[in-house]
């Protein structure tokens, strides 16, 4: 009996710690998904459908791209390819996250954790000082999932109550969110600035050039994403850790030689 009590208390404590750490993420998700819900209504998606979409797809970029494909009547293949490319980063983040998971986390528990492994949740989880348990990760993910789903639903409902001009104007909020995410990073990183500029240039070509305009929006998103990422990989390759270490040691040797001279 005493052993049961001892195992239950840490689980509850871990869950509460996860809930506490997830509050700021939930608040941010609510604000972003509110504008997402407005965009969904503009694309002909109901408030209930939008809420279900957000509940089962915790990805802002993926949902935004999906909404655009639905709005223009894209094909199922376009949707699959777009979501695969845009959300491919989550598989890499999940692989990285497994290195911090507690030994008690089994395969099926990992699947539960993987469902809610978004960018922000991943960042908070990786900065957690202790090994990650299932109760902590469920607590960390619970409020953000609620915030993302509830924000989408209320945004869609509010859109139906707003005047048409206001609802259309608020669709711009989502573009503002992406600008707010990209610009600060682009200021600090030249590769990010160049890759983002390439993506914008390619996207503009598909929007303005006559024969490129005939290509569906879903396919154009895929082409722009893959092309910009590929150019970035060629222009700004990331060196292996061993190469970086060797380079650092070489620089240190040169410095020592100069000092000795």
C-alpha cells in the first residue's frame, strides 16, 4: 500500500509541473488559433469542423497550408504531399525528444507523446531539467491542445458574428504571425534571411507569372518549400560535429603557434 502511494504522488506532481509549464504555450496558441478559425470560415469550414481539425492537427503552418488547399479545391494528393513536407520536422524533433525520455516510457506511451510534440512543446520539454515522464508530457501538452482547439472554435464563431469587412481584415492576422516569427530570426541569421527571401520570390512567381499561375496552389506550395530548402542546404550546409571540433582545435593550435612566436 505504501509503495502505491509513493508511485502515485510523483506522477501527480509531474503532471502538475507539466500543466504549469504549458500555460504560456496555451495562451499563445489561443491567440494564434483564433485568427486561424477566422481563416477557416473564410475557406468554407464550419466552426465544429475547424475545432476537430485543430484538435487532431496541432500544426499552425500545416493547418494554414491545408486551409488554402481546401479553399482552392486542391486534390487529396496535394494535401498529403504538402502536409508531409511541412510537418516533416516533427519526426526529427520526436527522435531528438526520445533521448530525454525516462526509461519507464514504453513504445505506446511514446506514440501518445509524439501526437502533441509541437515546436514550442518540444522547446520546453528539451529545456526541462529532469528526464521526461509520461505524466509530465501529458500535463505539458494538455493545456496547449485545449488552447489551440478552443481558440480555433471561438475564432470561427466570432467570424460568423462579425461584419464581413472586419472578418476579412482579420484574416491578415495569420500572415502577421508568420512575419513575427520569421523576421526576428532572419535579422540574426543570414541563411534564414536568404532562404526566406528565395521562398517569397518563388511564391511571387507562381502568383504573377501567367503560365505558373495555372499550377494549383497546393503544388506551388510544395515546389516553393522544397526548392527554397534545397537551395538553402546547398548554400549553407551544416558541418558535422567532428568537422567543427577539428576546426576549433586547428584554430587553437594556430593561436598557440602565434603566441609562441
